[in-house]
C-alpha cells in the first residue's frame, strides 16, 4: 500500500484544501475497494504539533501523526497558506526540510494554491515550472526569481512535482492526481460525486490583472502608468523608450525584469482587463468595447482576448454579464 501525507502547517492557514484532499482521496480509496482492488493509499495528516487551530480557533485539526514518525511516504500534499507568506514559511521550516528530504527519497509532492511558497522555499522548484493563485503571483516572483511561474496555468506537472492555481481550483488538482495514481474511471467517479469539472487546465478566466507594481524600478512604474492611462492610443515600444530617454533593448530588459511581461504583453493585459470589466458591467457591444480599449481589428482583438482569458469576448460576456443574456 502506498502512503499519502497531507501536511498540516503551523499558523492560520487554509482548512478547506486539507479537508477536500482528505475527503476525495478517501472516496477514491472506497471506490477502488468497491471494484475488488485493495486500498491504494494509507492517508495520514501529519504536522509538527498535536493540534493546529484555524480561523481564530473556530476549527481545530489534530494530525494523525508527527512528521518524524513517517520514514517514507509516496505523495505529499501541501495545502494553501495564509496571506502572510513569509511568516508562514518561517514558521514551517521543519516541515519544509522534511518535504525536501522525502522528495530526495522518491516521494512526489503536490502544492495547493499558496502552498507553492512552502514548496519553493525548499529549493525544489528552482528552474522548474510552477503555478499559484493569480493574486499571489507578484509576491511569488519577487521571493522566488529562480522559479518559472506559470500564473495562467491551473496545474503544472514536472519531475514528480505538481502545483495548482488557487482557491477551490485545488479540487481539479486532486482529481488530476486521482487519475494519475488510480485510473481515469476513479477520477470520473470522484468528479461526479463531488461535482467538479474534470480536465480544466487554466485559471486565466478568473485572473484579475492589477499590474505588477511590487518592484523598485521607478522609471518602469511611470511607463506602466502611461500605458494604463492611454488605452486608446497606439503606443509603440520605441515611443515608450524614447519618452524615457532609454534604448529600446535596455527598456525591454528592465520592463521584463520588473513586471515579468514584455511592454507589448503588459499593454495587451491592461487593455484586455479593461475590456473584461466593460463586458461584466455594461451592455456595450463587442465592437464598442474593442474600440474603447484601443483595438481597431476585431480578429486581433479576439485572438488576444482568447490568449489571455481562454475565452472569446462573446463567451466571456455571456458568462459574467447576466444582462447580456436577457
């Protein structure tokens, strides 16, 4: 029998991802037994305290065991952390060291949402792809520049390390892992029982782009503000770089280092975010919104919109604007 460890970190963290992972894997085990097979996993919650309080003591989790009692495990699930990531990481160094040791011993690891901060602190994500909640992406990039953050992806799967986007999308990661460890039929069964969309791969439709401003490059902040305040203007990178009296290549390099996007990508994201808000809150036509955010070519607008959100403008408006369907 394989061993599954669901980590219970210290501090005020997220309870739902612990409970959800435990419930779905327990149901997968039951289904597996019902088909005449033996249980695949022994499932244990493990931590470094006998009990951990959640939401100001409203709930308490009592882990089955201390991590020191687990010599070897096959799969580790790291749940979502609270929003004080650096404090959460600092308070869980024993767990982080244990996770790194288990990975070296052959364990696979899955991080849920901001649990990626714990995983990245172990060094195991350096040079690898990773996802986390879109709202935490800026903080993550600042703290872990060696990790290839894929903020649009819902799930990454690389060298026995799995990460996921965030919030309740962790359910999609758990279904993904059930299919990987059990089989497709068990994953479909669990998806139906818990009513989870199977095979969802992106969190881009849920992203709210606020612009990466957590950097210290004042010139780039001015350039960002200029882009954001002049949506309808057709601004070339040459115009921008000359406005700030800097060479094009040097401007590109600084912009990418500060924001994680090229100036063109940043401009596209700002414009599409403005278009999304218009689709959500107004009854404007697609053409009206397109012109408002600086596009003149409907084909180009559709392509960029789909690339960033995973949907066409019409699909997005129909999904998020009730009035549009009336």
